[in-house]
C-alpha cells in the first residue's frame, strides 16, 4: 500500500441513512459538511491513515456508550522527570493510558509506536492499563512518543509506583509463589496418601507404608516451612500484641499436625496427617491470595484514576521564568502561574490577573466565581478564562485543604472501630477450639489412654477444627462480589466496605457532580437558530469556560474561528466581516444587568441581527437519577440531599427528583455534623459525594461511594468508586453488598455445621487421616461453590 | 514393590519440573497481563509490521 488517499472503511452504516463520522461513527448533523464529526476525530483518523493502520477500523469493537477516542492535546506535563535510563543511550517511561476500548486500541498504540525505528519496546498491559515504552535516544523523545498516543485520542500520564504499591505487588507475588509450592506439595502428598489409605486393608506391607510416609514427610515439611510463613508471621504478630486471630489456631494446628505425624512415622505408626496439614495451607493460601488480588486490583485501578486526574503546576522561579513542578513539591510562598483551563494545584492568594474559577469540586457551587488580586483560591479549582498568578499559602492551618484533612482524620478515626466480621468470628472461635483440644487431651488421659494417644487425638481435634472453611467463608464471597462489581465499573477499595454497605438504611447524596453530572448542557432551542449555535460554538471553541465548552459540545463539528479576545468573567469578542460578534454575559452583550433568576446562560450579540439570542444551560441530573432514587426508596432506603450549593439550585434538584429531605448551603463541617446526628439516631448512612467538601462527610458516613470524576482527596476517602454517567451503580453496589452478606452468613453456617459434625467425631478419636482429608476439602469446596453464586448477574 | 524406588523419584521430578516451570513463568511476567494475553493472540503480526503494511 502506498501513501496515496485510500478510502477509510466505513465504521458503521447509520440506520437512518444519515451520514456518520468516519472515525467514531457518531451521526453527523444534517448539513454539516465533511466526513468527520469534529476536529479531534479528523486528526485521529489522519494519524491512523498516515501510518497505514486501517486494520484498526476492521478490528475494533465500538462500545455504543463510550465514543471512539478523539484527538487530544498532549499533556502539558514535564515528562522528562519520569523518564528513566536503561542501559547506554536507552530510555524508558511508564504511563497510564485511559480510553482503551478493546484489543484493537492496544494493537493500534503498540504498532504505531513500534513503527518508529528508535523504539525498542512498546507494550500495553491491558489488565493494568500501563504502557511501557523504551527507546534509543534522548529522554526528550518521550514528549514526541507520548504525543502520538494522545493524538490518537487516548489520555496518557506518567505512572510512578509509590512504595505502598510496590510493596503490595511484592507481597502478592510472594503469596502466589507460596501457593504454587503448597499446591505442588499437596498434590503429591495426596497421591502418596491415597496409596497408603487403599493399602490399609492389609495388602500393603509395613515397609512400603513407612517408605511412602517418609517420602510424604520429605515433601510436606519443607513445603510447610515455606508456604506456611504468611500464617506463622501473622500469628506471631498477633500473639506479641496480646491478641489472637484466625492464624493462631491455623499455625498451631499445622505445626502440631506436622510434629505428631513425624513422631508417628518415626515409630512406624499407621497414621500420618501430612496431607491434611499441607492441603489446609493450600486452601488457606488460596483464600488469602484471592482476597488480596481482588482488593489490589480495585486499589490499583483507583490509583490510576488519581494519576489521570493529577496535574502539574508552573512555578515562577527567581528569574521570572515558569518551570513545571509536581504539585507535591510546592512550598508556601512559591509563586504560581495558572493558565486558563488549568487546575489550581495549591491553596493560595491571587497576586495578579482577573479571571473566573470553577469551584464546583471544592464547594459544590455550580456557577463560576470571579477572582481578582487578593481573592483566596483553593486546590482543585479550575481557572477558566485568563492566566492568574498566585502565592501559595498551603501551609497555613486556616486553608481549606488543611481543614478538610483535619475533619477527614477525625471522621476516619470514628470509622476504624468497625471490625471485620471474619475477625469477630475468629476472636470467639480461636479460644473455644484451643480449650476443646485441651479438654480432649485431658479427657483421654483421664480415661486411661497413654499420653501419646491423647496428644494424637487432641491434635486431630485441632486439625479438623482448623478454620479452613471458616477462613474461606468471607474472602471467597468478597472476591466473587467485588469482581462482579469491578466488571460493572465499581471499584471496592476497603476490605470491610461490603459488610458496612449491607447494613446501610439511609442514602445521603451530594448534589453537584453526584446527583447531577457536574457539567452544564445546552437546553434545546429557546429562540436561537442552528446558525446562531454554529457561530456561537465557533467562538466558544476558543474558551475553557464551562458554558463555552458546553456550547461547543452542542456543535462539536464547528471549527473554531481565530482572533477571538476573551474578557475574563465577561465573554468573548470576535471581529467578523459584518462587525464585532460578542458572546458572553448579559452586560457584555449590552442587555443590562443580570436578573436574579441566576440561570446558567450566555448571550450572543451579532451585528447583523437586532436582538441578541440567549443560550440557557442546566447542570443536568444524571440520566437515570430519578429512577435510581425511586428504586432506592422502593427498597426501603431513606434518601437525603446535603448540598454546599445555593438554596434555589438545591431546591430545584430536590423537587425534580422528589427528595423530601434536603439542605443547602452546608459547609464540610455541617455535613459531618448532620451525618453524626443521623448516626446517633441509629441510622446507617451511605454517603455519596464527589467534592473536596464532601471528603470528611464520606469518612463520617457508615459507608461511602464517589464517582470517578471526584476530587482526589475524596476518592481516597471513599470506600468505593463508580465510573460513568449513570447513578445506577449505587443500587447495584447496595444490592450486591446485601447478597454478599447473605452468602457470608450462609458460608459461616455451613462451616459451623461442618464443625458440629466433625468435632464430636474427632473428640471421640474416630477421625483418621482419610476422614480428615475428605471433611476438610469437602467443606472448603462447598463454601467456595456457595460463594460463586455471588457473581451471577443481579435479577433486575 | 521395588518399582516404587525409581517410580516415586520420577514422579517427584516431573512434579518439580512443573513447579519450576510455573515459577519461571511467573518471574518472566507471563501472569502480569491475563486480560491482554487473550486478545493478543488475534493480532496477526503480518499486517502490523513494516513489511506487512507494504504488502497490503
């Protein structure tokens, strides 16, 4: 294939015969010329065409809910800091990539990068969404390579694993290794044991049995010493702290079983419990590994969300030049330059410049706020119209962030009291088991059995009561349910979150960004024509103001005009053929002072028309908010709305959604106090919120959830994060949490029923190694099978 | 029964071989991207490398 123009295969034939964008398949509005719906699609398609990677269109599977990636500007981040040297003249970088749809995206990115002769290695890990690139040449090449990926429409930001993440990864690997060793040993010892058991009829000579026992010991003892370490360590830690946990009976049981078996084998006894001990360790490791993996995946996904939302700050150096720095490196007193459209990285005071900021993440306020020299600004606000200079004063204890962190810590301390169900069971279970074993020993001794036989029987009690099924009961359910939630875009971060969610009886929502989408949308025509919209969109494309962006979103195929002048807090002016066109506030367009209805609006004044036209916007409630809330009340949950926004806005949303209990104009401390009041009244609350101002309230609630668009502090505080525009995940997570809790109770009941049958047998000395193996494996498999039911899709 | 004397070591050796294979696969990162491995098999490298795109 040569580089000449070749038709790009049509993506999808539009059903109604209208033209569709050749790149993303969105239906083109009538009369909008060209083959693409917007400049972003056109640019992405050009890159693909020039690289000759048409196969992408053949291979991909488009998700109708998530449009194809559109070209984006390269991130304004200093990539060099994240580049590391590998060998002479070779450099590499790790990135998190957002916007992947299917395997074709992976193929496209990897192939495009590998086409470059300097690139030595490019691999995208689909599970973790991490892209690692290595190339021969200067570290500065990173910008060009990453730029190519963003030009295709994917977002890519550098990924730096923090120590906690690295430690978790290492622990997970160690656990998997231990699991492999235990699995190998369990399989082989079990094979030998089956031979021994089938020989108990008398066909097997004693020498052969001893040989098989010794081989079992040879396999099982080193494997136990290696694979049992996670339990021994945890049990030791608990004992040192004067507590007891599930690992104490496990460790004692396993060690005792090994010791007794060894002494039995040494004196040519008929019974050895090596198979029970190692199978037990294998099953327990399986539970622990699955549990860690489910949690680790949700946590690493949450970390990636944060990496994608994190930005970069431009610090003004001593020489007056701006240098890009990591927001974490900022110190009080630093001077910051914040360009239009950038997120403010630290709390500060405006030194120079006038602009407006979007404070919705910080305060919940939906309208942009004007700022001028002297105004306090907070980390998380977005500068909208023109550059401002800030002095950082984040160290002051009076800053909002410091206040939020303080409230957050106080609220989290309250929540740390929740003890996981499994731990509560273990606390009660461990002493009972130990006492039981001791009584058995004493009882057999008193009944006249020899000390050796008494110890042997006491040990079988410990082995048979080893909480194998009990230890699997909770993690197996958690793994299955959090996996099911993960597939629906819900990340469960906290290990006890499902338990707490199942107890919830009241759901408290924040407004902006939680019940609503947190971004304004144009209301269908009230007096403007398509021509007005296109002209307005062409001007608006030059501005980062949320209303301008909303206007451009309504007509994304319009190319921006050049030469607009932005008046911060007022509007945009553009000198066209017929005269100056103005797009902005009432006053800016010469219609007089704003009314007091406080609607989200911009006006378009055209020299060739007499009266300006008005575009009105709303921050729409999430598309399924109404039915979701109805669904929740039908299930008996009480619903409340706590908003930091002004009263009329909160009232409008509350009445639109039929929420009776609502309060507006609340500070973060107010929200915490109200949640505490609810808790004192005996209510278990689920707090759903997205703003920085909600973070303490999230920690104060019995359980918490936030959308993936939330501020990073908020995501950190939340127990679970849901992705996408829909509110439905809130119902899904509550449903699945309840189902999980039911399954956990069933599993605990199964495990206890098993014990009720097995313990008397063991105490009476009837448990042979064969019986122990069947009972233990059987109960574990039963519990796992029951847990699998949690993954089935919810009946809707 | 003397067959056991060499059959058991052989069985153990084979088992250990499997264990070693698993540990090697783990160390070389083959369990790092289980979701990707399933779809990668569908990429035909013929049309994705430089030579292949000329041919097309």
